[in-house]
């Protein structure tokens, strides 16, 4: 059974013939996608030989070895063929940004599913810079932590600085986790403001953070 984060990723995945999971680790999501038939075949990659062996063991236990290709390598360059969807989940935002910018030529028009533990604005900016746009941002809570999963499609869309920081599609989510997500972001920003005030930052330096806090507090009501 998938945890709420991976279940959300599963729900946002397109039904497709060929997909890839980058940094697959335990391969729980690909196994669920293959078992259900939502994805016909999948390529599973990881930079860690140990993680890839872990994934291989789980794939074989699930009797899915004939529909999964496991590849050791960093990023998208190891993918041997065009995919309809590519997921990069559970990484830092800087890592996801680096992969997207460095390896954009290997996307070949694939849709993207992205989830970063940190630096979400950097991920949104990278999506924009590679000529993609976000069509979904969905929050969830798992094991006491909040996560946000983004889905991106080919086709450029310019985002404003506030949209890069806060998300443009997020407010359209019908998830029960949306208001708790906003409340959590507000808590983080309140703590950040206190830290900046203690450090003697000027009101001008605090303005953007205060504006974002006001936005999150309004959305959380």
C-alpha cells in the first residue's frame, strides 16, 4: 500500500505506455503503476547502486521484471527511449532544477511529475525556463510532514515572482490538505520573520516575506 504522498503521485500520473521514475529508490510507485496497468512499461533510474539493487529486488518480488528496465545513472541522460511521463520525486529543489536544466534535451516532450523537499520556487522557475508550464500543484500530508507534488506539461508560461514563490495552480486544488498546507507555510514564515528581525534586517528586506505571510494567512482562512 502506498503512503499518502506516493498515492497522490500515483493519482496524478498519466495513463501511458512508457514512463520513467528518476531516483526510484525502493520502486514502490513504479510497482503500483505497473501492477494496475496505468503504465505499460517503466524505466527506473538511480545514481546509487545500492538503491538500484533495492529497486530491482522489489521489482522481481512483484514479478514485474519483464516490464521494468533498471538503469544506473544521474538524471535523464541514461534514458534510452522517449517517455510519455517522467517523475522526479523526493529530491531537493536544487537537484531537480539542475537535472531539468542540464538534461532538458532528453525530455523529448514528456510530461513531468515533480516533488521537492526544499526550494519549490527554484523548481517552478526551472519548469518555466525549459519551456514547460504547471497544470497541477497538489498538497498532501504523510507521516506528519507536508508535501507538494507538481505536474508539468510542454508549453511555456511566464510566472510572476509571487507565482514562483507561492504557486499559481495551488489555489485551485480541492485537496483537504490545502488549508493545512497554507497554515504550515504561514508558521514557517512567522518564524523566519522573527529570525530576520533578531538579525536586524530592515523593513524593506522584510517586505516580501510579510507579503507572502499575509497571502498564506488569507488563503488559510
